[in-house]
C-alpha cells in the first residue's frame, strides 16, 4: 500500500514538473517574440485581410513577432503615428506619403509595400442618372470628404473631357452610401471592393467610373504599408521578417478568399460574414496579378501621381520616387 502511495505522489510530482516545464517553455517563447504595433488606416476591412490571416495562422509568430493591430483614432493619421514611433508599421496611402515627405515638417516615413497593385476606387452614381462620363458631372451634386486632393481629382478628370468644374456642386458627406445616390446627391467616391459590393448585395444598380480609366496618373497605390526611417536604419531584420510573413498572409488570402474572409470576420464581427466573403472575392483578385510579386511597386506610378499632385498645386515641390518607396525588404524576405 505504501508503495502505491509513493508511486502516486511521484507521478503527481513529475506531472507538475512537466507542466511547469511546459509553462516555462511557453513563457520563454513569448519573451523571444518582438512586440510590433501596426497602425491601421481605418477599422479592419478586406484591405487588411492578409495581415489577419498571417496573425491567425501564426506566420508572424514563426517570424519571431508578436503583432498587434490598432486603429489610428479620429485625431491622428497612421503616417503621423508611425513617424513618431507610436507604431513600427502602418497602413497609409500614396497620397499621404507624398504629402508627408514634401511638407514643411517632413515626416521620416517610407513605403515598403503596396497592398493593392491598382487603384480600385472610382465615381459612382445611380444607374438611371445618365452619368457615363465626367462631362456628365455638370449640373450634378457630388458628396465627399472635402479633401483638397479630392477636389483636384474631380477638377482634373472634368477638365480632361472639357467639362466645366464650376457647374458641379460639392457638399460634405452626410454618411449615406449607395442608397443616397439619386436622392440628396448624384455622385460619390466609391471603393469597388467595398461600396460597390454593398450596392450589389442590395440590388442597387450603379454607373461606375474607375479613376484609373480617367487619368493614368490616378492609378496610384492605395493602400500601402509604411514604416519609419529609424526602423529601416536600425532594425531592418524586423522589417524584412514582418513583410515576409505579411506577404505569405496575402498570398493565402489570394488563394483562399472565403476562408480568409472568415478569419477576418473573427476580428471584424460587426460586418456580415457573407458581405465580407463577397468583398474578399473581389479584393483577392485585385491584390496583384502575380502573387509572387505581391507588394512590389514601380517608380513610374509614384512619379505619375507626384506629378499630378504638383501640377494641381497640392504639394510645394516634386520628390523622387526612390525617396518615397522601396522594394528592398520584399526581395530580402524571399
């Protein structure tokens, strides 16, 4: 009987040692992971799916990273927060990067990847509006966020077809979507993989003019992934590791859109699951033409949009493409 009791005690003791050992191992593994904060441009959406796939499937952890995603809030932009070290990486836009690098108070940031190969935004109107060209904007009402670049874009595409910009009424966005078109407003700036999908699911018929078909310089990169110069100079290994894991996540999202949308839904449960799947199917096809080249950018795209911003007096000077972006860390991660 004593032998049995001793054996039981020994078994419990060994088990506790094993448990402690396993907990200690997990603790050590956690300590080895480098904390990384990614500042989103907005709430989680299908532009971000690849990163959430990388998080869920452990790609970041395998790369030695403990990644956290945070929203920028209403008072800040991701570019400002990344520049000031509040996050190692951020989701931004080519436009914001160029502004940041040509402003009087230049921000120390650089673009390290594009999420989308092409600009998939454009001007939407109700199907029965008769709006088939920027020429048809005359006498209509446009609702938007009233940014200087927004007005310049509309003016440029109207000028391209000989339309009079002064005959278009601009108003602030009251928050309505496709259902406001043809009522209070005639034209809105839509993102095809998000706003157009919502309209399609509601059987709302639209006329849609993709920006990149109206002026080739408007086929700029949006959204993009940025980091700060300090990370590039002092911790390039983390930049490479982060991008390698992120690229893998986007390649997975390209290959398996529905499953990836389900992963995103775990982090963005306020959205309808079926909507996310439909959105993801579009976005996955448009991340890039060649998944092996995901994230890579071209100088002519940067130069083209920089020229557009300068020609429309939105920036005080031109800036070289290589000062705004690099593909270096994508190639190093292969």
